[in-house]
């Protein structure tokens, strides 16, 4: 077991006070057998009413409503989590899924339908061509080897570029540009896995940084394998998601996993800048 402290501050500055609409914040880790929250602090400016609920994916959502306008919107979150998964390879794949292609069990197929449908169907031809070096129809290959090769293929094919602007690139855009952020890598891996028929979903959260890793706020992909369940693949760092990863939210599409979203009313030129500060350190 390891303990990790996560400190995250996001600030939006405006040239004049503006009226803030309801905002949706994803800051609370997904708890389970692997992650427990030991302590948490959430501070918001201007003062806001916070209402918690779980969305369709089981993510904890903080809905913020503001009574007063202000020249700044600030969200500060400080958490200490206990992480109990130290070996990301501690799983057993169902014998029927050891080799690809395989069929998902009938009792799982209905639940996996949304995660097997492409979010970018127009990019199918581009993805098929880009994936042709990894797999050919009719080939029989070890399932885990195929997905590890895919993770490495994303890692080696593109230049990592951090992007602060909202949204993600489509798979075709990432392939055409040859660059991308962790969000773009995760979306490309997710869509590539879906192209092969796997159930896959987008994950946002935090990663404890090493010298050779990009991270802090982070995104990666989970792929469903019978017997093993949802396995995390981090194409930005070419690793399995393990004890250094803390998941905040999962979703079928990246747009549903934005850390902070909402609107404001004021002059069109009121927005000045955004500042984000994140620390993920061992305790």
C-alpha cells in the first residue's frame, strides 16, 4: 500500500466581475478495492453551494452553484489517498479471451455496447490504415500482446505536446499532426481498441511523476478483457496504469470527463487567463 497526496488548484481570471452559471467539477477519486480516500478538502471562490451526485458511470460529480459574481473563479482540492494496487499485472484473463479475436460472453455484451461503438466513425478508414502494421484480419494473436503493442505504437508514433486548451483531437487529427497531449493519446488508443471490437473507455485523473514521465493531471485508456476486467493502458508513458495512477472519472467520451466545466455571463472580452497548479507526491 502507498499513500499519495494530490493538490490541485484551477483558477480562472476575468477583467471584470462576471456571473457564474452552474459548474460541474470532477475532483474526487473513484474509490474501491484499490483506492481509498483518507482525507479531502475542497475550497471554492466565490463561495458556492456544493451538491454531490453520481453520474451514469458512477463518477462523483460536484455541482457548484454561485450566489454572487466575481472577478475570479478558484477551485482548490487537496486529497490524501491510499493506493492498494502495486502490481498492475496481477490479473487472470479468461481462457476464451487469451487469443484475439474472441467473443465477449453473452452476459457482458449488452453492457459493453456503448464502449465498443466508435465516437469518431468517420475516422475508421484512417484508423484501419494506421493499424495495419499491428494486425491483419484473420490473424490469431495473444490478446495482451496485441494491446501492449498498440500502447507502444501510440507512444512511439507521436511527439508529446502539452495542450491547455479544452477539447481533444480526433484520431485522424492526431495521426495527421503527428503530435498530441495525453488526452489525444488516450482517445486514439480508445478508438483503435474499439476498431478491433474491444470495449474501451476514457479515463481522467492524476499520475505521480517520474523523471521520464509526463503527468500530474493525466488521461489514459481502460480496455475490458474478460476475466481481467477493465485494464488501464497509459500510451503517453508506454506503461500499464498502476499504483502511480489515481482515476477521477471514466466515460465513453472524453468530453464527459472534463475536470471543470460550466459557463459565465459578462462582456465578451472579460476572460483574462487560466492558471492550473497540480502536485502529486508520495506521503
